[in-house]
């Protein structure tokens, strides 16, 4: 679940540069400048600016309706942006027709041409360019099929292939003409979980081998975190945060990101003492939460009495018997335990604020340590919390 | 014939899921019984009687008469020719309309659909008479041509084969437009986007992707038009002259004027056989194009 464990490490910039010297890498940089898309009154994408380096794997992550697919549609050239600029490798392509952009794309439902064989599908972009001999095209198609491990399927039709195979053909077709940028629109959404995870690795392996610049649209955070060098989180057509998976997980810059990435607990409270040294939040008459302030180094200081929301990851807390947790522990009562294989998630409600319930992750080794209605102490890692001001939306 | 038509024109979703999966055999049987009864009483029985009548007297003499006299074969061939020309004309004129309907926004598509449907709901008789009014010696078209000085004397427009083809194309075009429209509507827009993305310009994307994927609709529309045109009676009877006689009008003449029912039955049987032959031919062509079978 945590990005550190599942993440496939990308090559760092230096190594990539070295590779570029040896083999040909197809990726080029992609730059979006103030991209905006309006449909009448509605704004689908607002002021989207991203600088994506050559060979970088970037995901656009957000709930449905967040504008990520619209952004992709504009990059591909199917729709013109209302304002803003798109450049590939420094070349402005904002007004270029889609067939002149030289961008590869893998569609959500693959969009393999059903009346053409796999060979003809992959040869399609090469034929359209008209610069290659028939034999050269055939050779390239065979190479691509080998690359996606589907040699021998050339003469089949798309509907004779399984979902995973179709997906690989779609990738082969999109890469056959060595596009400097590859767009993927939820390409694994139609596959079952096991296959999806296998395909994630396969796509990542291909991308690194070819050095392709990939923009990957998904609403699945695990997928985005494990595959991407950087993730752009979108909400309501706005870019909320753009950073590495680790940054997003450890330093969410808004409550939205904190909530969207991974499991997160939220607690309401008033600021008692929020200084550079510590953040003390009053949760109720008798309960006070103390955090070391460097946990929210990037947030502003708050006046006493400000309504705050404190976000804490389930794995940054532990449980102790009531009375054993120390002075700063929060007293609670166990509501339920959910078994996740390697861990338990305990649902614990605060003793004097039964409406507030926290998820606490506990390693599962042997017997279940607490039962329902056990009185416990919740012990916080003082550096673990993130503090956000309560906006009107959250307060409601 | 009826069955093959229905299965050709049925929408893709119908082909995919058979209703047999949702209803028990008895319920399915109960549902189709009225149709079977109607077919038996209204179609199979009359056709059987017709065929029996054509062999009346226990001889093939009526058939021998058809093939002995060049006039009858001429009528048969010109019927096939007219049906073919009408089908091609309907396709050439109808495809752009269907394409437009599939691409327009909902409101505008409805407006165009109304333009296609309203003539379809109007009686064939009315539409054929409309062509008589337009094409006759003192009709609107001749008046216009004379007034603008294109011609000095009225042209002979009506009672020609051209007039028959024109009017039949007009009458049958909806049958071409609707299947093509439904085929185009069922086409996910991603296919064209993918083609454009892979380097095809708008025209090449159309030729390489949209057109081949709309062929099931084109086949369905063509076979419908062709079969209907083969047996068309009212329009050729009103707009066509003695020189442009078709099978249907010939049969009509035999039954109503000459009262030679056995011979009319023989002619009908030949027309039925020719129609069935073409339907089978079309289906064979459809099943030969392997890739197209995998479209849906």
C-alpha cells in the first residue's frame, strides 16, 4: 500500500543521460503552459502548467471529472485548448492537427481496429507515414510484437485476443512509430487485478527500455504511485500538487492530496498553541493532541482558536493498553479490527469523542492483540501529523 | 427472405445476446407463435398456392412461355438493372446523409432524421404522384426549363426509365440511410481518434476506418433497397411508361388486365427465385469478408 514498498525505481537523471548516449531513446520533453479548456460556462481544465522531462513517466491522477482526460485529449490534439500552449521537445504544437503531432496514444478501450489483423493494426501508423518500404514495415511490426511478447499473433484479429493481449497490441501500435511522447488513458482499467499488476511492470519496463516520455491518466492511486517518476494530482480541473510519489505521500500540500493518497485519519480541533516549535490542538475539553512542528514546516502558523484538521497516517500510530501509552497518548476504545494479511487495521473511537474514529495500523504477528471494546491508548509519532486549516467545504 | 433481412438489419447488440438466454424455451415459443401464425397464414400459404398455381395443368408450359418470349426476359433483366441502379444511387446519396446524422449534435440529428422519416411515413402513392406532378409535360420542372430558356419544348421526363429510377430512389432511400446510420452511430469515436492519432488525415481516417466499419450497415441497406426495388409496383406503375415495364407491373398486368393467373403466378415465382438468389449472394459476400464479421 505504501509507495516506498511498491514503487518501481526509475533511473536517475544522470544514468538516463548516459543511456541516451549509447542507445537511442525516443522520449522528448513535454511542456504545458497555462492550459485551459472551457465548455461554455463550465471549465474542465484551469491553468494547467506542467514541465515534463524527456523520458519521464508522469501520471495525471484524480477522481473522475477532475479534468485529467480532457488534458490528455488536448495534448493528443483531439480538442483545442481555450487558452494555453503545448510544446513537445521545445516545438509548439498547440495548433497542430492530431495526425501531425507524432504522439502515441493508448486508449482506454484500446481502440484496435476490429477489421484489421494485429499485423495491420501495428503497421497502420507506419503505412500512414508512407516513408517505409513494405518489407521494412513488416520487420518493424515483428520487432514490436516481439517487444510485447506476442510474436505469432500477427494474423489474428483483435477480438480473437484476450484483454491483456489486446492491451499489449495497443501499446505496440502506439510505440511502432517511435513517438517522442506516449499518452495512456487508463489503459489498464478494463483488466482484472492480477493482470493489471503484471501489466504495470511490463509497461514500466518497456518505457524505461525505450526512454519514452509517458503521460499516464488514471484514477487508481496505487497504479500512479508505483509506476510514475512524478504524479500530478488534479481536482476540479486544477492541478493540486505535482511531485514524486514519496513527496505526495509524506508531504501532501493540501487536505485533498492527504485524503486522496493512501489511508488517512482526520481529526477536527482548535489550535491552542501553534508555534515554530510545536503544534498543540485541542480535540475536546479534556483531550489535547501534541505534534512536533516540523511535521508541518510548509504550512503557515495559526492563531490560537483557529479551526484545524489534523491528518495522520494509520501506520504512524500504535496502540497500547490504557495507561501504558504515556502522557501524550489519546485514550480510545476499540470498535473493530480488519485483517489485511500482513497488518490489522483497528478502528478506534476516541474515549471522550465517540464520533471521531481513527484507523490504526498494527503489524499482524500471531494473535490479535486487542478485542472489541478494549480500552486502549493511541500513541502518535509526534512528527507524523499534517495540519490543514478548515475551509468552508471541509467544515460543512 | 424475411428472416434473413431481419437478421441482417438487426442492431449489433441484438446479435450479441440471444434472447434464448433470458426466456425459457416455452416462453420463447409463446412469444414467437403469433409471428409464426401470421407468417403461415399470410405469407407461406399464399406463396405455396402461388407456386402450385404456376404449375397448374401439371405442365411447365407457363415457365416455357416466360423463357420463350424475349420480352419477358427483357423485363426481368431491366428489373434487375433498375433495382441495381436504384440501390447504387440510394447508397451514393444516402451515405452522406447517414454520416451527417451520425456526426451532428443530438438536436440537429433529430431534425435531419425527421426529414428522412416523414417521407417514409407518407404513403408511397402520395410520393409517386408527387413525382408525376413534378415531371409531367406541363409540370414544374418543364415549366422552369422553358422559362429559363434551357429548352424550347417540354422534355419527355415522365413515363421513362429515368423517372422510375429517380422516384424509386427517392422512395427507397430511407431504407438505405437508417441501417448505415445505426452502423455509424454504433462506431465508437475512439476508432477515428486512434486513426488520426496514428497519422491519418481526416480523409484517410474515413477511408481506412469509418468506411470499412460501416460496411455491415451498407450491406444491410443495400440488400433491403435491392430486394424492395425488385418487387416495386406502385411507383413504376405510376411514373413508368409501357417502355419501362418492370416485373411487378408485368405481373399486375397479367392479373388485372389479361386475367392470366397461372402465368402471373409463374412470373411471380421467377421473381421470388431471383430475389432469393440475390439475398443468398449478398449474405455470401458478407460472410466472405472475414474481418467484417469481427467488427461487432
